[in-house]
C-alpha cells in the first residue's frame, strides 16, 4: 500500500475520531522514525469488505517518547538505559508497520465482537499482549523458573516447571533492569517494552486528552481497545474505577493446575511468580472494601468518594476486560464495546487474550522459540502453560 493511500485511510478515520485524538494519536510521522520523539504511533483503520471485519494497522517508531512528566520531574527513558542490569540502549530505528514489525489486527472492538461465557481465554504463551499509543509493545511475560534465579538471558523454561517469574516483583525487576521510574526495560534488539502499568504514559495522555469516558491507552493483539483503569461518566462527575479480580494466594507454594508437581518453587506466595496469584473476585472485593474501611486509599479510590456517590468500582474478568455500560464510553467505539484495562494492581497488563491474537504479534517472538517452553515437557505434562485445553500457537 502506498504512503498516499495510507494517509487517505488515516484521514478518513481521523475525521471520525477528531474529538478523541486531539491531533496527537493520529499524527502521521511513520517515516521519520527518529526525527520527533514526541510523535505518537499512527493508527490506520482498514474498512471491511463485504461480510468481513475491519482491521487496525500500526505504524511509527516502536519505542517510547523522549520525555514523560512525573510527580518527581521529567523522566527521559533513554537516560535510564543501558544500566548495570540491562546493558542495552533503546533502538529508535525499530519500527512498527511496513518498515518493522508490520503489526495489524482484526478490529474486533469496532466489529462489536465480545467474548461470551463459553469462550475460554487464550494464554499469552510469550506473545506480546498489544501496543501502547506511544508505540511501546505491551509484553508482560517473564523468565521461567528452572530452579535458579531469574535469568534475562535465558527466558525459557528448561525444567517444564510451569512457573513464570513476575517481572514487576522487586526481586526480578532488579535482576532484569527495570528502573523504578518506568515499568519496562530493553531487550537485546533495542526494543523497549512495558512489563507493568505504564503510569507515566497514562498521566501524559490524561493531561493532554482530559475528557469524560475511558482513556484509550493502546490496542490488544486480538483487536480490542485497551484503556486506563479510571473512567469518568459521560453525564456527570462520577468516576468509575476498574480493578483486577486477582489476589495473592495465601500460605506456602504447592503444586497447582498446569504446573509440574515434582518441581515447585519453595517459599510463601509473595508475588514472585505469576502463579502466586489467583482469580477470586469475591475475595478481591472484600480486600478493597477492607482497605477503604480502614481509611486506606486503593489506587485513588477512597471511602469518602464511594460514600458520597462520587465514585464506584467494578472488577474485571479473568482476561482483565469488561464490557462498557451506558455510563461511560470508550472513545470512537460502539457504546457497549468490550475492552481490556491496564490496572495498577496485578496483573497490570492482561495475561490472557479473549481470542486468538494476530499472527503479526505472534511473529515478534517466533513460534520456534516460544515452543521451547514445551520441549522439556513429557507427555503427561504436555498441558503445562497451554491452559484451557488449547495447544501452543
């Protein structure tokens, strides 16, 4: 497709999205990858043909902006890398789109396709979850437990344990070089990617695009909008908070479903591993309410706001998603679109897809490498990390 054709498609989408984008998200600068580090990625909507679903294509620099404001001053990602634990600098020549990762997804959000109660989630299996509006890949997957410490140079499981290190746990983030100021780090290719909640990006977007509704932060590999965890109702000043339904398990680690019963990490459930968390919305709701009753603040939600009718909270499903209701909108999407949410509580970035992710995202880490997760699994353990009856893909 020519640049002119791309611009034409983009222009038709931007007109419909003008109130959403404010001239920032849809600014086209895909060819000048390193000329302007404050340019957001370009999003191109490809209209569907007869009886077909439309798609979204992403182009631009596959990396963070030059500067992000924070409560402690301006953060410049390129000043944080290399660091002693992460010896790679950010490569600003990496690209999304035709010049690089060629990322394109089915537009399931605009197509109003929503997961149903009988649709089992798809495990990430080391496929990046999606891409944020600044062009940064959302990739929460971490190294795999093989009896030793987390090893960023050997991310794959050599023992078929079924246990995955949580990168945002302080022990792991220190080893793999995730600075406190930003929830991500750099791979050997020079690709910076987010592992956790991108608070600097969400704060910047909220400042630039302050508005009602849910704040669009990015897109998933299976074609849904990804929003921030706070949304203001369209008609009024009531704020909706979306939190995950996951809590830490209690007690000492033991063999779990889809893990190797003969190879279980020692210690208490403390968040060092992804499997330390369980999806338990009832317990999570109780936890939040106990925090508020004790006078605590749960990621911006307070008892005072809740009791005054100025706020409400909802828990997300196992995929960290929810269907929008009549009280708020996700910008430029149907009124009741199903969407993912990035949360400040675990899992930060969703760990399941609603549907099979696009091949363009799956190809970022080739299948031949991802399948190494399973090469050491004997037949009786073949289901480890496949999950929900699905084979590796």
